[in-house]
C-alpha cells in the first residue's frame, strides 16, 4: 500500500496497477461469459474490489466506459443466451455489493472531489493540464522527429509553463509523450494500429466473448493513455501487446 491509502501492489503507482486490472478484468468477464459459469463472478468481484481499492479515477472512468461498450456488444448479439446475460447481471450485482460494503459513498465522492487538487503524491488535473501545455509547446518546436526516445525529462524544462511546481518525468499522456519524443506522426500511426486492433476485436467479439474481453481491455488502456503513462510500464505493455496479438490471430476460442 503505497501511498498508504491506495492499493498499488508491486506497481508502486496505483494508476498503473489499475491499468493492469483493466486488461485482466475484461478478459475474465469474457471468459466467464464463454464458460457460462455463474461462480466465476465471485472471482471477478475480487478483481473488481482490488481495482476499486486502487482509487484510480482515470482507471474508473476508462474501465467503466469500456464495460459499457462490452455489454452493448454482448446484448446486441442475438446468439448470446440468457445464461450469458445472467453471468453479466451477477457480476454487476457483486461489484455493486463490494462498492457498498467496502467503500461506501464517502470514499468514491471524496476521490471525485480531489480531481481539481493533488492528494498525497498524486498529480492533480491542474498540474496535468500544465504539463500537457508544456508538452504541446515542446511538440510545436520539434514536430518532425521530436527530441529523441527517452529524452522527455531533459527536453521538457525548456518549455516548462509558469506555475508548474513538480518535476515532469512524463507527459502524463502517452500520445503527447510519444509525439514529444518521436514527432507528430508517431501517435497518428499508433492510433491507427490501435483502431485496427479494436475494430477487429469488436467484430470477432460478436461471436467470441473471450476476444471481446481482450478487445475491451485493450480499448480501456488506450483511453487511460490519455491521462497517464501505462504504455511506459513494461508489465502492462507486454500484456497489452499479447492481447493485440491474440485478437489479430485468433478467429475463435476453439
């Protein structure tokens, strides 16, 4: 537990642990739907409890949006049986129960209230905006090839905006960070690749819930990249890449 109020496991940073769980929770839900085993929901509920205990606001929003897409795809598919819906409903009920028993409204509302201000060792939204503004200025002065991979921490001080009182080792936005170090075409190409993987996953996911779960986890981490730097965490990026490989290779669960 570091900082003490956040669950971070071996990641140290609770936002990165949340990124790992975004990838694994959706995969677990897809597997539960495929196997049609209600008791799998208990395992997912434990994972979801850990995710909530990270108190990652970006993670909450991105996984929430991803789950909405996942449920919409599943409910739209006529081939899914009532058992699939029963699994999903039981998962959501258990998740709700965990929230009510362990957290309560006070913890969630307190985390939402800290969006505009830093809490402990966290970076506030105002600080993020200043880092993004400085990153945009850096990109504007180095649009073609950037400053070089791994040089952000040394290149950024020259473009540091007034009022920024923390050292920026990252842009806290993987796409801005990529553009800063490799030029504006780098994130464009990467987003194009991500769109292909997600589109393929959603299409295959109409008949394969496991692939759908991987695609939604992939989508959630892509969205989380807008406010954090999970792509710079090897454990998360390796799993992210493996999910992409499975999505693009497999036609069905088989």
